[in-house]
């Protein structure tokens, strides 16, 4: 059970905004850099307490009853995948899904750092009048999050050094219950082709669930409102081209037989599941970056890679599927 509370440690769910579809600006015309806006009341400041060694209490506590993964095993998982995971997690404000008694028991989302969060976990202030967010700045911080039973890590699309200028855009493909996996895969390739037509590079990530994330690395510059408008325009154009398959509205009543292409994660304080983060679900599936070639257009079900299997999978790979993520950054234009 996941609890959403506005008191104490329990915070809002990872997405901070719920909104309906809106008309996109037409594509074409003279290209220009997206505009920049900075909220006047925000002064982001990263504050780093002294780092201390992380000691796991109750290391044999089972956090994932299926398949029986303990806190110690979760810590070992992060130790093994950290070289691959940290480039996509470090220096980003986090929303955590914490499950003190393990997956399947009461869990809650937490944004702000409160009492009991180890000093090894970095902090970052994103609003002058609020408590700081948790942030990872290395393996000790990841282990500190294990200590407080943070099973899922959800990251911002910007880093501490340019907190109001996102450097990734996420398109979350969320299919209705009656939409099959083959349709989701086909949709991801369609979005990839659309983005490539705009001169952008797209990468793909399994979510550990029934959908996919198409992730675009961009050069920090335009600020959140502009980037969100850009993402909305992309999605609305795809919806206009094929409204029978896609929707930009999260309303359940409008999603039957369609794939909701969620652009709302591209907003200040909104988040997406971090690459290599486990999901608090049966089997402990992992949000895993993959090659586009790994997506089987004829597969009937989504591939799932569990926490216990991912370290060996990563070791067997001939190359990191997102190895050129940084080199693929492009400047956004409208």
C-alpha cells in the first residue's frame, strides 16, 4: 500500500502536476532558442553535511518479499551497478518511495529530508522557505537511502548546478489496460523518429512496469516552462496525427484503447523513475536503460529484469546502451 500524505515524511507522488491536454504550437517557421524564465522566489543552494560511513541497521530485514530480497542485498545491488547508475542519478533532487516494512506494506513518497536521513545523503535546497530535498552525490548516499528503506528513486530532469534548466526530457508511454505491449513498442519507435526529425537523440528505458520511457538528453539552457511547452507540443502533434492510438490527456475516461504520452514529468519538481532504480513491486523489477535494438516489435509482453539479475546482465553487456548519452546532447530549438 502506498500512502500519500502532506504531513511529515509522506509527500506527494512523483508527478507534481495533473493537467489536461492543450494545443501545441505548430511546428515549422524560423528556428530560435527556447526562452528562459527563472522563478523569482527560488534560490537553489546545495548544502553538503560531513560524510560519514553508512551502517545498515537490520541488514537482514526483507524489503522485497518476492523474491525475498533483504536490505543487505539491496545495498550490494547499488554497489554493483553504481558505476552505471550514478551518471544518471547524481546531483539531481530526488523524490523517494520509502517502504520501512518492505514492499507490499505501507509505503510513502518523500521529497523533503527529515529526521533520520543519514548524513551520507546529500541535501539540496530548491525553495528558500522549504526543507531541502535528498540528493545523491556518490555511492555512500545511495547506501544511506538503502538504510532508510528507500526502494524507488525518482529524479528531477535537472542537476544542482542548473536546477532551473533541465538537461533531460522524458516522454512516458502509459498504455491503457486494453493496449498490448506491441503497440507500446511501436509507439516508442514513432516518438523516436519524430524526435530525430527535430534533430534530437532519443534513448529508451524499461520502466519495470507496462510502459516505456523515451529519454532525450539536451543542453541546459531553456528553463522549465519552455521545456514543458516544447514537450507538450511534440506530444500534441503526435496525438493529432493519430488520435485513435494516442492521447495527451491523463483522464481515464479518454484513455480506453490508447497510449497516454505523458509529458508532465517535464516540469519543476516533477520526477521520473531513475535509471537502475528498483520498483517496489513483486519481483523487484528494475527501470533499465536498454538499446533500441533490444525492443522486440513482435513481443507480446514487456521484458522485466529483476534486481537480482541486473548486475550480471550489466557485466555481460559488450557496451553500455546509454554510453553516448552525454555526447548526444543537443540544444533545444522551437
